[in-house]
C-alpha cells in the first residue's frame, strides 16, 4: 500500500512541475496560430509541386491542427499525396510541448526534429514522384482554384474550418484578439495534457515499483525489434494521448529512441480521423498502412545506427 501511495504522490508531483511551463508553451502556440494559422493553410493549399517541403515545415511546427487542415486539403484534392505524407511524418502532435516542458530533456529535441524533417521531405517527394500521373489532376484542380475558376460547388473554405483538439478551430484569422481567445484554449489543453502525463507517469511509477526498473529494462531490451512496431501502432491512434505516452515512455527510458521516432512519425493526430471520415476508405487504409510501414522502417534504421 505504501509503495502504491508513494508512486501516486511522485507521479502527481512530477506532472505538476510541468504545468507552468506547459501552459506558457501552449499560449505561445496559440499566439502563433492566431497570427499565422490561416497563412500556413493557404501556403499548403497553393504550394503545388513544392507541397512536400511546405507540408514538412508546417508539420514540424507545433500547432493544434496542421494535420487536420492538411488532410482536409488532401481530401479536396488541393494538395498531393506526397504532401499529405510529409505533413504526417513531420507532425509530432504533443511531443514537442511535452519535451520543452522538461528542460533537462531538451537535447532530445534537435535530433528528433531533424530526423522527422529529413524523412518527411524524402518520403514526400519520393511518393509524389511515384504518383506523378495521379498528381496531374491535383495540379490541374489547383490551377483552377488559384485562378478563381474552380467549380462553384467546391467549398474549399471548409478545409480551414476543420476542428482540432478540444473542438478548437486552429486557423482563426477572423477572430479578434481577446484574453479569452489567448488563454482559454491553452488552459484547457494544458489541463488535458496534464491528465495524460499524470496517467502515464502513474503507470510507469507503478511498473517500476512493483516489477522493478532493472527487470523492466531487461525485458524490453530483448524486444528492441518489436518496439518500433508497437510504438508506430500506438502513434496511429488519432488522439493526442498517443504522442504523450510515446514521449513519456522514451524520456523515462522505457523505449528506445528509434521506437520513439517510429511512434512520433506515425502520429498524424486527428488528421487520420478526418482522412477516414472524408476520403475513400480503401485509399485511406492504404495511406495509413503506408504511414505505419514507413514509420517502422525509419525507427528500425535509427535503432540500427545506434542514435
């Protein structure tokens, strides 16, 4: 009983320490979204052949719904399939804020982001090259869209109204600045992520207390090949809890860096949910399967290199 209580108290204290910095980070992200949110979405919609580069850059920046908007643009055939993959692979969902809220772990951030950015660019352009015939239709559609000659029945503005986490519309160009706008969503989001971090921390503390940290480490050390596979499967879950869990597992030493990379490459967030809802199911399943396979391969390569 004492071990259980100690594990709960330690998890609560460790998670609470992250709250102030986590809130500041989410306020900064909110400011960025209010200032640049619609511009990023419009840049992706008008990128054309430069789509994978724009998508990778947009995805690497921690925003509430870049994968959601990118997916909506793809389902409306305003961005290429390579651009969609670049966005998904670059997106880390909640990983960046969680790492930034733990200053002693920030050194992890640069290699993580560099790997994801390089992978997103390479895979994005490689896929566009492979699907160049299919992309011709997208470019033709985009030409009409840019020239204002698109079909009147196409309501592309809806792509910028897709809601991110917590029912939040991430690109709100028409919103006037207010204290509520700036602080309400960051506060709600901070509390939501705090709960996820607390749950993961509690589970880890209980495992360390009752199983033993050395025993757990030895058990996982023999499963390094499976770790990227399992992490990528978790990453595909369209919920920010997935990226929080993967990040916390890595920072606590439970999984390898390669497994963390695999899981976070697969973390398309709510974008995957939009893809399943809006796109043809067979096409969506193929994209998700491809994202999973690429993420696992990248994770295994990173592990093999001993990064």
